[in-house]
C-alpha cells in the first residue's frame, strides 16, 4: 500500500483558502441582511441611561444624540450597512453628557453631513471635546429654532423648541459662534431640541429632555398635531412629559430610553399616565434596542 505524504505547508494553504471562503460568505450574508428594505426604521439604541435614536431610510441616516459612552457605535454597527460610513444628519438635542458624549466617537468614525445643534455652551469638558471635533472636521452647523422645517430626502423635521424667547434669557458669549453663541449653566434641558418627524402618513415626536414648561407650552401653542410614536423625554422622569401634551399628541407607541439609575426612572406616574391613554410602552432597559418600522402608513415593532 502506497501512503501519500501531505505537506504541512499545503494543509496551511488549504486552511487559509477555506477561511477566506467562509469570511467572504459571511460578508455576503451580512450584506444581504443589511440591504435597505424601503421602510423607515426608528431605533432607540440601548445605551443605558441616555439617548441615542437612529432613523434610517434607504441610504439615509439621522442620529439624534449619542448616549453616555461609545456603546452607540455598536448600535450603528447593527443597523447601518457596514459599507455606509455616512450619516446625513446628526442632532444634538442638548449638551448633557448622557446625550452628547457618544457623538464624539460617532463623528470620529463616520462622515457627518450636517449637525443640528443649539449654540449653548455649558462650559463642560464633554461639550468642549464635541465642539473641537465638529469645528476641526468642518461639519456644517445648523442652529434650530421654533418654526424651522428641514427635509432629509423624504423625511421632514419640524422644530418646536427652542424658541427666540428662550434664547433671549441667555447671555451672549460670541454672536458669531454657531456652537457657543450663548453661555448656559444648569437649565440645559429647557433648550432641548424638540422636533416632529414626518414620513408620508407616519409621524413621531422627539423631545430630548424637554421639561414640563416646554411640554405645556407646546400643548397650548403652535399646533403640533397627533403622532404615531413618541420618545418619552428625560427617560421617564416626572420633569418631562405632561398630560396636557400627551392629550394633544395621542401617540400609540411610546419608547423610553433608560438604564439603571437611582431616581427610579421611568417614574410610576409617567407609566400610569401612558397606561391610562392606552399607549403601548417599550423600554430599552427591558428589551434592548427598540425598533419601530413603517412603510409610511402601517407601522410595527420589529
């Protein structure tokens, strides 16, 4: 009987080839899974006690806030195709660390088309780093104000907060600085960017950490209209959504972005209020990333 001697180098070559084939097949499968499906996706990323809301439609991405750390990158990695390194619009609702810290890593890892951000500078180290990244990369800056409407493809954003009256309360630091025109101290939530997203016949409401003062003003002021979806402000704190605004919006789905915390967020008062109005409520601390999908008419939780 003749024995065939197999060279170890040949075995290594075949192992390498086999590994390359497996890797290529894996990438093909991932690419197929991540091909856009023609629907709008709203993903509340599970970033712990913080906010990071990703909206995707086709090749378009809008990211609102970045959470308290780098975990937002894991969410983007799951929900944005690996070959797409562009984010068309980043929205920084306000400069608190649990909303803005992760944006620094997003800007370092993705090409950002524009950033929508209030020109309020709290003088924190977190905001200083964010300003430097935005300015250093030459990212176009848009300062939102009540009444503004922006279009990103087929997605429209109507701004409801802040308004000129609120800016009038602040001290002007540098009138030409779109990132730090005003000095601000401990009222950052009051200046949260609040917007309504519209996509065909579907709409969602995104209030950052807007406090009751803003909620009640919106309930009685500029018409907001009803929505299908709401991101509950301030992680379900009582210093956020009011019943007056809830009665105006009448959402069917509410998402609370929250993690372990010493304040018992979301508060029972908010959960009870949502329950009385029959709002289906989903929490990132219970289910992880919360993804709502719509074709512009129908919508569902994925």
